[in-house]
C-alpha cells in the first residue's frame, strides 16, 4: 500500500472520530449549520470518512495475526 493511500485512510479515520463533535452545534444551528442540507452534508461526510478510514492500521493479509497467542515456548 502506498504512503499516500495510508495517509488518506489515516486522515479519514481521525476525521470520522472527531466529526461527531460537530453534531451538537449542527443540531442547534450554530457555527454556520443553518439549514437541513448542512446537517445532511455533515452526516454524508462523516459516513464517507468511516468508509474510507475503516482499514486504517488494519493488519495486512500477509502479516501474522496477533489474535491468538503463540503456543511456542
């Protein structure tokens, strides 16, 4: 995976983490969220960030999984 794709996924992941904080001002019409279209655009951007950033730091298919502890001593 290229570094550019990894950077976009990381940015989208962290945007998806932070964007819900904008829901409260949007619900009250503050910070430029005057209409319903602004709130819908916020939800659409958040959904796009979730989809794009969902594989951020996901283990690659060729890397060993850390889910099961090794039985080798």
